[in-house]
């Protein structure tokens, strides 16, 4: 057995996780690769070519790499768990008038749990993924995630829900590298095709990036059930009709299907009455937010208001200086300046410098 220990590496078949596995192998870990089959492409309702981390090509690419480097590789079918939790939640959130964050749920409740369960069976001390993030242990004993070196690729935002117990056994080999570095490593490994693999920014189970079509496929008669609702302005006056409240998101301007004398945005979604509220850009601005299901990472608790916190309200958000205050089971965020388009259901993620304090779901 390796002196560094046995490690189970999540391998999607993409360049990031592949290089992570080889990197750990060359560092002296006893690597075992694991590719998780999370969803069935045919169930998405897409007629396009199968692509992404769950395609047969990707699974074969991961297995071939493992064989070439002489370490074991397994395929784990978690379609039932993934579908029951992540996809059902995705649909339910849109039907509740919220905008879901499926990648956070997948990481927190599916991938890490599935990895650790299999790691225990295989006597692996550690697990690893190809996320661009860093992890270290503090003097307090807590494990804290911090941003990856490559600011454009940093994925700490989607990791706020991972528990301390799971972080204690997690490694992120790519945290100190840029995407350019990783592609060059793949080339140096002789993996030219792997180095050239394109990235997907779509939700994995919505491969054509059309969540509306996905909802229609998953929910019988959805269009008929929600068609003909009202657009109203912020004063409650009816100003048009829409195609159904689940097909709109906070901050949306394009695709409303109604012309107005000025740019109008979705500012509120009221599922009970199938109503979508429209307003101006100024109507989208807020200076505070409430966050539920908070998971703290750097500190066990935040007893007093904590200032100089940067809060991100969406993945590609630059973040805004804020003060966070624990209020019972909720976290209140007071922003230093107005922020736009706070979407219930999306993640609010808190940073202290580069360190991830924690996060939760916007109300």
C-alpha cells in the first residue's frame, strides 16, 4: 500500500478530473477512479446527441485513462438517488416560483455521500475531485475551503454545503493551478484529445440548456395548467399575459413576449395566483436578504454581526461587501450597496478574503 494512502477520485472523463487523478497517482497515492452515472440522458426529453459527464464516451474516457496508468476504475450508478433528490428538487423549486441550485444539492447530498460510502467499502482514507478550490485545516480543527488560484474557474461557490466530516477526507488537487496549466499537463501526458475537450456550462441533466422544455417534459400538462397568467406591474395593475410562472426567473428581461415603453424585468413570481410581477431595473435592487439552510464552514457559529464579508448571490457574481447577522435559523445579509436580482432558491455564499465562510439558499 502507498505511504500516502488510498484515495478515491471522482472521474467524469473530462480534463480536470482526469489530470487530478494522474496528479495524485504520480504523487504516490494509491488511486482508485470512480465515475458516477447520475442521470439517464433519454429521460431529459432531449433529442440532441448525448454529451457531458454521464455519456458513454465520457465513461469510457475515464476508464481508458485509468487502465493506461494502471489504477482501478469503477462505475457507480446513482441515477435513482440523483433523480429522486436533485431532479425532483429542481422541478419542485420552479413550481414553487424559485430558481434552484442543482449543483449545490448534487455536491452536498449526492456526490460526496456516494463517494465516501464507496470509499469506506474500498478502504480509501481520502476522496478527491477536480474542483478548482483549496482546502486546509485550521488550528481550531475545522476544515475550510478557499478559492482556487484561477479566479475565472474558482468553484468554491458550489461547495458551501459540504459538511465538516466530509471535508476532513477531501482533497482538491487542482486548487493551485489555472485551467491553462491543467490543459498543458494533459498535453504533457500525451492526452491531446483530453486537453482539447470543451467545457459545458449547462446543468448536466438539461443538456440543451433549455430548462423550460425540461420542465414540460417532466411535468404532465404543465403548459395547460399554468398558461394565461397575468403580468402585473409593481402597483398590481395587469399589463399583459404570460405563458406560465415557472418559465420565468427573477431579473429576466428578454423573452417576456410583451412590448413595453421601457425595459421591464421580472421582479417577483407569485405561484399561488400564477402571477409574474414586472418592474424597472431599480425595482430589482435590494440592500438586504435572508438566507435559509445555512451551513457554516470556517466557523462553528457566528454569534455577533460579522462585517467585511463578501456575499455572492450567483455563481458568476463578483460579490458585494456586506455584514451578516445570525437570526435564529436564518442568516440576514446587509449589503453595503444595492444588489440586483436576488432570486429565491439561488445560493448566497459568504467569503472572508478568499476563505469560504459558508452559505445557504436565498429566501
